[in-house]
C-alpha cells in the first residue's frame, strides 16, 4: 500500500491493484472478478495526524477514501497499461463486488495502544503497566493483541468508513524459532536451497547443521527482523566464502555450524570431505 496515492498525485492509483489481479488471471475478467486481493503494509496509509490540516493527506486518509469504493463493490475502470488514467484512453471494466479483499501490516505501536486500553487503570494513575512488551513477556503481548477491536484501528489512524469495510479482524502471533527454521528449509526455493544451488555452481556441497539453522532463527528473533532477516544472516555468514571460492580449487565441501552463524568461528571448508581448510589458509595459497 506504500506506493498508492490519491488520484491526481504522484504515485499509483488504487485501480492499479485491480490491474495486477487481472494480470494474474491472464486478463480473464470473469476469473478476476472472483479473485483475492491482499494489500500489505496497510498500516502505512493511516492518517498522519488526527487533526484536520490545510494540506491534503494524499498517501494516508486520501488512499483510504479511494479504497472504500472498490472494497464495497463497484464497476471500476482500469487502464490496461497501468499508470495514471486520462480521458482519451481505453479502460477495462471489472466488478469488484465478489472480490475478497484482505489487508495486513506490522502495525508498529499498536501493542502500546492496546496495553493502554486494556490496562487503562494503571495508566490513568500515572503508572505504566509493568508487564509489557519492553519486558519481553511475549505471552502477555499475544494475549493483549487478541483483544483488538475496531475502535483500536480508528485510534491508530483509520477512518470509520474504512474500518467498517473490514468485518473480520485477526491478529497473528510472532513467528517462533521452529517456524523460522521451516521457512529456511521447506518452501519451494527456500533460502537454504538457494545457497546450495549457488555453491553447486562451484562444484561445492553446502551443508547446514541443525544447530546452524536454529542459530539463524534465534538471531533473526533477537534482531527482530523476522523471516525477512533470514537471508541477511545467511548472506553475511557466507559472503566471504562465496567471494573466494571461484578463484580456488580442490574445495568440495562447505559446512556451516552454529558458531559460524553466531560469528565465533569460520565456515568449515574441506577437500574431499576430509582435510579441514581454514579460509585464511586458502587466501594464502591463492595469493
């Protein structure tokens, strides 16, 4: 949702969301009219200020107003090539009545807002709730999140009409360590599989120990980067090895242990699966 602006301003019109659905349906309008649209980072289009302003909020409240029409159901005119609409171009028409709209986001700051409401007696007396997200009590945070209601969304910056178009509210718990390990290994083109494919191009077998996978997940949780941070952690661990391998010979195995992920030990390289070679030794040989 971050690239969408109110019609007439720099950025994408809301109709471009419908265009991407039509493209995903191979331009079959009847199929697209029964599709699903998920709008991510919806929390980025909240009102920038609760007070009226003489300047238009074209990426906040203006976008919410623009989304209302297509979410509630209408016959929308969509430019085939995307971009801005102008009166002399042809349009594709699509009915949005039967399209399922889903929105989501990180909602930074919502935990604090919910804590204040749920524990308002403590806050009204001037004492901040002692068991909150700063204390790392995740079970308390998850419990409070599940008490989210429409009033909280309006307090967060959504207009009443927009919240009214979202009849079902669902909160998600934090990804666990096991969840992150599964993300590393199970999906099609998982991160581990991608790096193993890169190493195969150098005729090197890349192995991750179970401890390395757990350490990667733990580091992502510690850094609060979630699943998006997994690739960064693997990249920083393997970057030096990937840079050096093309200029070296005789390396057949690369083993990543937990200590390498943490940064306390180098990645293990070996010749024929037997001789352990330090990266520093390889650099000397190639010099």
